């Protein structure tokens, strides 16, 4: 009886090991770089390494005729990057509640400085420009709304804030934007993620891409069934 019991335990352990191995192989392969700290700070390596030494000292292997360098640093969790009409990069800093400009005025492929375009925002994320000869507008998603600002390409400042639409805040709150050109004119696409991993949504806007006029009117569903597009 004791021998049978031992055999059952060993068999269960082997079976558990097999299922555990299959689960790891299917779901957890490649997870270790996420769980442990990187062995080297690549930004420090980039700053201290000459171009000729890149492929011998980097923890990355670059293809022939490719190079890597730092454009801007000391940004706290940059999220979405957009390019204004003059080519300046604008980035949302969600954690700090602001949007910043990274001008490269001398064309050396490095940001000369960082400029706060607008701050005191509520989890800003998505950015998109819509400009004409007369005006240039910067659209910004916050966790609970889409805002539009009149944007000055020379001073990297904004004014005339207008709320375009409200957005659901609870759950997934990182909304993104895109200008979509149609036969009837430019439209605004707004992505709204789901509030959960698997549930019936109570808010009709969730897990969808919405399309609207540029002023937020005539909002309707463009695509649905998208957990987090």
C-alpha cells in the first residue's frame, strides 16, 4: 500500500512537471528579461562608445550602415511622439501630466532642449496635429477627454483650449488619436480600450475606435471588438 502511494505521488509530480513545463513554454518564455534588471545601462554605453566600436561593445547588434544615438534624455516615462508641421517632435509625459517639445534647431539629430508645451493635464497620452495655412491645432487625449489647442510652431506654445469630447476614465485610460482623411473631409479617430480583460462592457464607447468630426460632433463607431487597439 505504501509503495502504491509513493508511485501515485511520483506520477502526480511528473504529471505536474509536464503540465508546468508546457505552461511555461506556452506562456512564460522570454519573461526573464522583464523580471530582472538589465546587466548594463545602454544609454551610458551609447554616450561613451564611438561609432567604430558600436558592434563590438554594444549589447545590441546593428545592421551595416545603421547607427544609434540618444536624441533626448531625462524624460520621465515618455509615451506618444508626434511631429509638428516644422518637424519638431512633441511627446506626452503621462506620469507628469504634461506635453513637451524636443526641438533640434541646429540639425545635429539631438534635442537642444526640452520645452513644456502644456502642463497640469490628467494623464495625457495621445497626440495628433491638424494644420492648415491659417491655423495649427494640437489634439491631446487625457484620461477622461480629448482637448484641442491652437499651436504656435515657432514658440512651441498653445492657447485657446477647447474640449472636443468626454472619454471614459475608469479602467484602460491610454487613448490615442489619428487624423483620417475621407471623401467628405478630415475626421478624428479616437481609440478607447476595454475596461477589463473579459467582461460585458457597460459603456458603449469601450473596446472601440470612434470616428467624429474634428470638433467632436457626429461621434460614432468606426471599429469595434478591439480590446486595446
